[in-house]
C-alpha cells in the first residue's frame, strides 16, 4: 500500500532510485517491519553498527578518501527508509555520519586516515559532543574549555545529551579556546574515549531506546594534532555539519510519518466498526487526507533542501531549517492521528503506533528545537528579502 511515487520527482537521479530499492530490500530482510525490543541496548547498538558496516551502508555517511563526498539526497533516503523500520537502526546509522562529518569536511589527511576507515567498516563508533547543561541551542554559552599545554590541549568541562555517549570510541568535541568572544571563540577536536581525564558521568534513559550520556572532561590532555581545522573554527565546523545533516533529521521524521500513514491506511481498510470499514466514515477519510498531505509536503521540503545542497552547492540554512521544522512537526501530527485511529491498541506496548509515538518526539528538539528553527527561518527570510 506504500506510495513510492515521490521517487519519480525531479529531485532524484537513477542512482538514488537504485539506492532506495537496495536499502528497502535490505531493511525488509535485515530489520523486518515488526516491533523491536532491546534487552541489552549497548550490545544491540554495537551489533547494528557492525551490520551496517558489513552492508557498506555506512559508506553513505562516511565516504572513502577520494570519493565525491556527502550526497544529502542519498543520506535522506537512507534515514527515511531505516526510520520506517527501526528508530534505533536509523539513529546508529546517522550518528556514524554526524560524528565524523567534521573530519570529512575539515580534517587533515592524517586525521581522516586515522579515524574514518574503522567507522566506515562498523568497527568503531563515533559521536558528536556539542551540547552542554547550559548551552544547548545557545552554542555561544559553551563553557567547556580547551587550553594549550605542552604537546597538546587540556580539555575541561561537561557535555550532555550526547548520542552514543558511553559506547563511542571517539568524539568530535567542541570547546572554547578563547580566540574571540561568543561563538567565534570555539574550536573542534577529536577526543578518544580511552584518553585519561575523560569520564562518562551519567547514562541518560529516554523514552525511545537510544544510547545517550553526560560526559565530563577533567584535565583531559589530547595531542595538538587533534584540532580540526584552525583554532576558532569550531562554530563554523558545527554549522557546516548541521547544514548537511539538518535536512536529514526531517527525512527521519518523514520515515516515521510514512510508516504511520501506511499502517493507518491498512488499519482503516480492515477494521470493521458498526458493520463497515473505518475508511467509509468521513471523519476518518479527513484524517487520512490530512496525513497524506503532511507526508507529501514534508517530502517536498526535505528533498528540495537536499537537492539544493547537492546540485546547487549552496548553503541551505533556510531550506534545511524549513525541512526539519515542518517534517518533524508534521510527523508528530501524523503519528498522533495514527494512535487515535488504532484506539486503545495504539497506546499498548507491542503496537508499532506506540513505538513510533515514542520515536518521533525527540526529533522536534535535537539539532535545533522547533522554536530555534523558526528564529533561523525568520532571520534568513528577512536577509533574502533585503538582498532581492
């Protein structure tokens, strides 16, 4: 019953359609469309990463040296497809990319050779450490410091809400180096989890299975060559990374929403209430129509942003924020309606609708909350109007 007509949109080339078919077939065989229970989350995350590496799927987010680079449309197709099967597969896939994109985009050849091959193969787990207890959306409020010392840098501070925290082998860490006030005084570094002075302070339990933690750095000394780019480039590196991956958050939300819509359509076609299928009731027809509109509009926003980044090679701050905002908010609406359509079953453990309801919620917060996206969109729209 799934609608795949979007693949014929002009945003895609044949290579994208071929990739979608490949990852769709792989997901159906490897993951399956049922409910997923993870008794040992850390072990399952490591297994998933190895499985993705063996299937060469991590190559999509961690391109080989000499490859053309990150193709955002392919990443979006991968996140959308994986999300429709399993939120945990999807997040472990993308974190291998988010945790290495600063290396891919700004790392020296030596740093790339040291870290990327093992991540690409699924033998190492990467993470991206930006947020702090008092510096989430407001990156300029960061207080973690990197101080020059003999032979390297000393890191001190706390990071929190770090995906893959506690299981990652290395982290892209953002810290204040004092080159300038505010966001201009931030730099990016590579920190191995085995470095003395690095501690997993607390593992955090969230409503959808997800390895996440608070990290502490106390007199954590790293070699001087672990600096990515130049000192003071951290904010630029973080924003360039999010410029690539923010559109793909919308794609993950789209995957959740598309799965919810498909399950809802199957439910209303087969569920008999008062002697007739639910779909014959006009109120239900209205719900399905609104859900379908939200899904297609989200897809248009997501793949417009990805196409613009890939083909026009321009910054997509405005487009990616629009895609992320609309797709995540729309997915929340679609999944909420799915729960309503399933009734009591929809809030029962073991029902996919309930799993999706937990999976979607964090996407409206991470990589810039919906409120932050609205501020960005407003500012970018004003700038665009002034330059017209």
